[in-house]
C-alpha cells in the first residue's frame, strides 16, 4: 500500500491578496493547472491525503473579502479527483469561517465525488484498504477556536480518544495515523503545547503522526519510536514568502507484513502557488532530540510576518478588489492587534480565541 501525505490546500485568496490571490489566478481556468507538477508522484500511490483549508461555495456576483476570501468553487473537486487526491481533512481553523451551512456544503461536495473526508466530529477517520491491509487515518485539530461548538474533531479528551481507538480495534486495522492541525504559523519548530499533545497521543498506540498548519516545514522526529512529522508546509497557497513555498510529499509504503517505510519528495510552489517536484524520493531524516519553539520565537515570527504583509500591500494595493471593504477588514484587524497586543505576547493563542474573520 502506498499513501502520500501533503500539507495545506489553500485554494482561495487570502484577505491580504484579495483579487490577486490563488483563486483569482486559477478559477477562470477551473484550477486545471494546479497539480500538473505533481501528477506523476500522486499517480504512484493508491491514496493521497491533504488538509482542505478552504470553503467550497457558490461564487457570489460581487465577491468581497467578507464573503469570498479563503473560498473556492466546486471545480476544485474535479481537479482533485483528476490528481488522485482522494482523502482530505476538514479539521482546521478555517473550516467554520462562513458558518455551519458552508462547512456542510464543503463536506457534501467532497463526499459526493467519493473523496473520503476525515476530521468530522462524529466520524473523524477513514479506513484505507489495499492488498489486504487496512490503514486508519484520523483528522483532528488542536488550534484554539472562538466557540467549542464546531462540527469537526477538535481538542478531543482522553476519553474520546480511548473510545475512538477502541472502535478502530474492532475494525481490525493494521496501522493508525493521526493527521493533525496544530502549531504556530511560520515558526520552524514545534511549540511546548504541541509537545504536551504529542506526549498524550503517543500513549494511544498509534503508528505515526503527521501535522500541518504552520505553513513552513518543520523537522521529523522519532518520539518513543513513533514517527512524528510536525509540519509538511503548504502544498497549494498564495503565500509569497520563500519559506512558505518549500513543501514536501511524504511517501508512506506499507508492505505485506504491515511494515512501514517513509520517504519524502521535495516540492516548491511556483509564483502562482502550484506545487512542482524538485527532486526524487529521498529517505526521511528523523531527529531524536526535539527542539521546541518559545513564545519569543512566535512573537518574533508574527512581527516579521506583519512587516512582510505591510510591504506586500504597499506594493500591490492597487490590485486589491473592493478596496473599501478590504480597508474596513484591515482596520478591524489593526484594532484587534493593538487591543490584544500585550496579551498576545503572553498567550499567542489569543488570536484564535477572540479574532473574528
């Protein structure tokens, strides 16, 4: 059995690139060019797994930063099928940007095309079968949210994990992989909070942990003999920074004796945000001693990121669509940063707890 894992699929325009971001570049061609650079790698695996960090909606007559950022239309589904992306997680911090109806529409659109959706609250896993082998993949998010009432598998308790693993034992699966949304954006090492989560997850009897959300690559480690990939980076996005365009395809092979072998295929996102393979498969280098990031690292990263945003906007503001509504969004974001700046330095997660899109 061969399974590829990749990171975040951000098909929409980010607010700061609204009108010239990923969706604006690709929707007129129905996203057909997006996966051309990785089709060969995807065709070699039975399953390709990705984090779907977008919302599928009907395109409004007048798209604005308030009703269309981080969104894409249903043509994305056909392109994913053609590329053999057949398992996606919806357990991430953008899944509820436009409410429950939009979340359900996204899930329904994917499942109607026979794409397996993981990370749903009541059924967060999928069982992949091939050559008499069964692999269970569980989608989960540990990022703070503005409300605990979310329809995806979020911050589960030990009891919820125990019950879920018991269900998988009944299914007689050979291997269990946790596919997790966690960490801090643009920070190249895991946080102390992630290490706390990892310590709990390592007690479940799972076989590997694969992460996403930071938008940059983070190292792979062996933790209590469990392969842990903290972040695979972006796989589709309109981020323009070099560090956010270095990506990887994590290649998992499971032989007839259920032994796992890991390799990786390096990729790079081009100027249009599409991935392309840059080298052949290579062995994964597992580190043994985990280096964690600090609150100071997170704050420094966010300061750098905000400067990058301002520089990008100063050069590209003329491209922004619906400038009045964008400026309104930018003003609210600025007020939030000023209001909670001191608290954010102490508790970086506050941006997820209090900020509304």
